[in-house]
């Protein structure tokens, strides 16, 4: 099976995660400053390292009342641009509600026990988004 990329899209930074070939195990894969779509495409190619891409999962933000927000619209525009670079790849959306909060809580909990923590909130949020998708598929 091919790999699945998870993306936590933000105006300033974009977090990435990837599955193994089984599509079951999720790994954090870093954060990229959100400068332009070409940098995102290059970064995705870099983390794939020649492996096949099966799907892209993007966290979709909603307000607390479940409505779309300005960020939802920006994310939709980002997904449309991304689709132009990966025309044969499915792009699916997962509700990202509270993933940043959950990621920060995990980082806080881990950092109590570890002197140096490499995970950022953005890449951990991407991993949580992708894990939600993987869990839902089972």
C-alpha cells in the first residue's frame, strides 16, 4: 500500500505527518513555514522520499458552533491548489476540532518527562488529524 500524508494547515505554519506503507502507523514529519504552494509540494516530495502517495488528509477547521470560518475558506483554497499538483491523488478532509489543543496537552505532558522535545504543536496536530482518519477507516 502507498503512504498517506496528513496536513495541519495554518496561515503561518503547516504541520505534516505520514503513515507507513500499511497505512496504520502515523509518524510526525515536521513543520514548514507557509510561504507558497510550491514549497509545500517540494516538502511533500521530500518526505515521501520516492515512495508512492495514496492520499492526502487535511484537517478542516470549524467554529465552535460547527460553522465554516475564514480559516476554512483559506484551507479550501489551499486544497484546490494542492490538487493541481497531485491530480490523481484523493484529498480528504477530517474535522480538526481541538487537535491543536490536544497536541499542546500531549506536548506539555511529554515535556514534563523529557528534557528536550522535538515535536511541535503543528506536526503533532497533523499526526492527530491523520490518526483520526486512519482510526475511522478501520
